[in-house]
C-alpha cells in the first residue's frame, strides 16, 4: 500500500530564553502561577532581525541533512503558521526561495495550533494519491510578534520556534496510518487576532487599541480542549484498531501541561509515554508538535515499528490527530 512516511525531522529554536522571573518584572504575574497553571518555565524569543521563514529554513535544512535528500527532489513545501513573514506572499514561498527548491510548489496552511497536523494530512493525501513523492512539511511561528506584552493572561503562554519533517512515498505497513481533521467556526472568537485583516483593516486606532495581538478566552478554551481532545484520541485509537496500551508515544500540542495530563490520564497512559517540552518552549502553536517529534527522534525515544499518536487543538476552533507507525 502506498503511504507517506516521515523520512527525517529537524527543528530550530531561537537562542534567547525569556524566563518566568523576567516576565514577572513586565506584568503582574509570578513564576509560581505560570508553572502551576501552565507548566511553562521559559520560552524562546526570536531575534529582531529574524522572520518566521528564517526559523523554518534552519529546521528544514536540518531535516534535509538528516534524510540525505537533495533539495531538488522536493516537489511540495507546506508551512503551517499563523505568524508568517507577511500576509502575502506565503511563508512557504519565502522558504522555497531560501532553500532554492526550484521544483517545489509552496503554500501555507492556517489552522492555528492544529496547523502542523493539517499540513501533514494535506501532504499525506498528495503522496497517497501518487501526485507528489517528497513533501517538506514545516510548522513555524514567531508568536512573540503577535503577543501583547501588557496582557498577563496571554503573554506568559507563547514562544517562538520551528520544526520540519520530510515525507516520502513508501510502500509498506509503516508510515502515516490515519489523519483526522475537525473545525468549529462557531467558536472562532475564543482565540483571535482581531485586526489587520479585511474585517478590521490596520489603522492608527487598531494599533492604539492593541487589536493586532492574540486575544484568548483561556478558561473557556481550556474546557473545550480537554473534552474534545479526550474523545479525539480515543476515536483515533479505535479507528486504527489499537488499545491505549499498544501506543508507544503520545506527542501532543504543547498548550498547557494540565491539558496534556488530562488527555494522558483519559487513556491511562503513564507520562513517560508522553513527550512534554512545554516547560522549555511554551506554546509555539503550529511548531510545537514537529519540535517535540524532532526532540523525541534525536534523543532516541522512537524505535522502528512504534505507534505514535499526534494530537492538537487550537484557534478556529480546529483540532486534529495523526497516527503513525514509525
Ligand atoms: N499571572 C497571574 N494571574 C493570572 C495570570 C497570570 N499570568 N493570567 C491570568 N491570571 C488570573 C486571572 O486574572 C484570574 O484571576 P481572577 O480569578 O481574580 O479573575 C485567575 O488568574 C484565573 O484565570 P483563568 O483564566 O481562569 O486561569 P486558568 O486556570 O484557566 O489558566 C490558561 C489560564 C493558562 C490560559 C488556561 O486557561 C489555558 O491553558 N487555556 C487553554 C489554552 C489553549 O489550549 N489554547 C489553544 C491553543 S492557542 C492557539 O491556537 C494560538
């Protein structure tokens, strides 16, 4: 059976670390509150001269090197992001230029924190249909540029980074076994950047009212996320005829340590089967899953034949899962 297989991974994190203690000097918060309510201790912040495609480029170069693949062999580049270099052209086109990937078409996917699984699922469909053989899928964000550093309810949450995977066509039993994508636009207003689009174009007023920054109804989002993700992971396992005990690794989107724990406990999974790095990087939206996957690969946590479940939840609302046999 023709499947898409992850051939390699790569990631890129900015050097600059912003700690909770530094944040507590900027807004009315404390290290204790942030750690207890979110699990985050620090996050990375991109240098001023970097854009999202720069992080995407570093992560992609590492994935290409790890696969030993020539850039000319890539026929499609998909970047999942909500913090692209510009609203037009796409960040994927900037990445294509940097990589000199002349044979690739390139486009972005916007599904907020679920963006990486949406992009992976799109690439999977193109590969399984036989239309594309090698696809580069990247999740990349510089959320610090869209963060309101005066709003303690959001500024403690987000961070910058990028992760990339190279997918290749493969005949066999391993690879991406399933993807499931869901949305509910009725709940669009739980997480949004109100201004800068066609509904509320950028103006002096929108800038003064800080409407170009991320706004989130955190507590409402939290409740929907826990409920939705619990059903999502159970359905994904059932769809693949697997029991929770057969799962080798859960790689969740890193939005909140309590959400991650709730999903793990719903499946009866011990936390040593869950990849958690939110303490170091915060919520990097579309980048969080490919960064966590790359860390798991590099640290030898993943072996051939392992069943790996990816899951995410984010603005839109959107939620998504992917089951992989490594
Ligand atoms: N420091 C100290 N106190 C704070 C802070 C802070 N940084 N932020 C909020 N508080 C206060 C609030 O003002 C409130 O005070 P009050 O009780 O006096 O009114 C109190 O803490 C509790 O606030 P809640 O919002 O109810 O806190 P909660 O426990 O829900 O935690 C959080 C907030 C961390 C945002 C949580 O709700 C969450 O993680 N939500 C889900 C996020 C998520 O999954 N988003 C989806 C992906 S994001 C994307 O797609 C881009």
